[in-house]
C-alpha cells in the first residue's frame, strides 16, 4: 500500500493520521501498515513517509 500522504520532509500529514484512525475504527488499523520507508535513500515517491523525519 502506498498512500502518498506524507507532508513536507517526509512527516506524516494530517490526512495520513485520519486514514489510520479510520482503519482503526474499522478494526483493521492494527494489522495494516502503509508504504513507510525505513531508510531515507530508499524513498520511492516524493510523498513517502520516512520515520527518521518524525523524530
């Protein structure tokens, strides 16, 4: 899954938080994860979420 919902610099955008909350309310939020890059050089798309950008 590739939501393309990161904000500037790879930070999760409010739209991404809303999406995960929606999945959570449906009971699927705990088993679904999106396209989250674990290494900045491996970014595939400009709006990929990058965990190191959130710390």
